């Protein structure tokens, strides 16, 4: 910057202050003339400075105008959970995941208390273009997976989704079935209670996925639809004569093979696919705070080699669900019912079975939660739930004199658990933030009191 105007002004002040108060008239006139000359020079310098400043501003504007705009980042591919682009990687690549750990203490059988890292799930997605994305999830259960451990490594999802139009898309591969409130949204931050409810674990298996192809879409009025052809059930997965109870604790009940769809869905592991199944799911969110829907699945099951000559068995499952949230209140309900046709032939071929194949099974629950305290970071939401499950609502082909429920004595001399119960659950979710939750609950089993338990849990999603 040019400092000449400031220098001239300083000289003016110095010279002005040095004039003698009693100068002669001639001297005063000479001094006034010199001051006028200096003022004229100062004005010229100020004018020059204004020109320089305008030039500098023009140069800066030109530089900014010439700079290329910063390119916009490509959109992140959609994912089943909140996904985030990987640092240093392509913006088309995304990562998400969730996990949960349980501490479980049966109130009557303290020796069965367990602490388990139930699952750790990691998802990878990639956007190939503005219409085609890939999504996948990989799960490790129970911390360790090996030939001598109870843990498993599973591919939970692996599919391509292509947008055909604004209102419709097509997906193909291994994907979650759109049933109930939890199967597609089963991250621990999305549900109340330490573990998933029994209706959406036993009647609707969790997490239920099939291989196939499907069309799906949504309307601007709030309707959502999903329909497809997929693999179905394999009757060979049903264990008609187990030597020991299929479960001794509530945790084993929820994670085992006690229910038909739970035991027989194939998870796309060399899935027998001579008979494809069909499904249709409808949902509605057109009213603020309301989520409602229903779904149906049906198809012939793959038959075991033994016993030979079995007639076709058709597996059908339907459900209806609703959730209403308003302010701090959160209410939800699910009803699900399944049937298997021609089970009489299977049961007659296995007379005296300790675990006969049911012709029908069902379950339902009602749940209410309320946020009693919340600030910018934390949230506390107690809840209560009552649910009923019946894994043997009806049987066909049971020979006279034989029981229609699993029978036998466990190693401790107690009878096997009954395949039906009413379960009362009370507890609370405490959110450290929307992605991390601490949980505690108490579950009372009315007909199988040995399953009653207290649970603590940690869940996270990202």
C-alpha cells in the first residue's frame, strides 16, 4: 500500500505546529502558500491511492471469477442403515454396521447366566451409477467362529438394486424379507428391549432372508409395495426326534430351531430351488406418525428323502403390523400366523415323534413405550410388552395316545419346555445418542417359568 498521503499529512502537522505565533505578515503569506501547495499534493496522492485500490479490487474479483468451482461430491449409495463414505476412498463406497452384547440371568437357574457378544455386523455398499447400487452385510455371531465353537459367520444381505423409475425398482440376490416391524430394521437402536421380541423371532424368523428377484416401489401418497419370487423352505431342516430339548433357556429359544420357519429357511446356502415361493408386502405411511402394513409369503417346501413318498407341503405365512408415534409416545403391534399343508402324512410317517410337525403356528404382541426424559444428548424410554406365541396351534396326523407337544425329560429331570407361552416384558432403553443404547428388562414367562430372566444389553449402529 502507498503511504505517501500519511507522510504528507504528518509533515503538514509538524510544519504547522512549528510556525511562530508572532510571524511577520510576509512570512505568514509565504507559509499559507506552501500549505496550499502541500494540500494540493496530498489531494493528488489521495486520488492516486483511490485509483490503486480500485485496481486491486478489480484484480481480486477477476481472480475469484477465474477460479474453477469446487466439484460436488457424488451422492452416497443408499443402505439399509445410515451409511457413511469411507475416508480417503471413493464417495460411491459406503460403510455401516451394528452390534449388540447381552448379559442374561435366568431368575430360577442362576447357573445358566451368560454374557454374549451376540453379533457384530458390517455392511458395504457401492453406487455404480445414479440408478444402480450394491448392498451387503456380513455378520459374526457369538464372537468366535470355528469348528469347535458356537459362533457363525453369515452373509446377511448381498444384492443389486436398480431404479427403473421414480416409483419402481428391481432387486436381485440375497435380501431381507419385508415382514413385520423388525426384519428389515433390526438394529438394536431400532427396538425396545435387550433382545428382539419372540413373535418376530419365532413366527417371523429373524433375520429372515431369501434369494430371488423382486420389484418394489413407493408412491407420493405414502404407499409402499414389494413383491417377488424367492427360494422357500426345506422340510429337511425340521428335527422330528431330537434326543434333547431344542432349548433350555429363553436365549436358546430365540436363537434356535424350535419354530418351523426358523428351522427350515435356507439362507441361500446351496438352497434347493425346484419350487420358488412368492411374496407380497404392502405398507402405508401417509398419516404423520403412522406406519402400517401387511405381508404374505407362500410356496411349496423342498421335501426330505426320508420318509419317501410325502405329498407336497405348502408353507404360508402372513402378518399385519402397525406402529404409531406421537410426541413422546410409541405404540406398536404385530400379528403373524403360519400354516403347513399335508403335515398329517409327515407325522404319520414319524409316529411317536418327540417334536411333531405343526399344521399351524401363530403369535402376536402389543407394546407401549414413552420417553420420560430427554435433552440434547440423552434419552430415557421405559416400555412394557405382552406377547403370545404358539408354535403348535394345531396338529394333523397324530396317532391316538401320542402327545401333540414336544415331550421328554431334560438332563436335570425337568420336562421339556412347552411350545407356547405368554411373555410379559418391562424395561427401558437409555440412549447415549441416537446410535448407542443401553438396555435393561425383565421377562416373565407364564407357562415356562424356568425361562424367566433379567437381561442387560449394549447396542450400537453406525
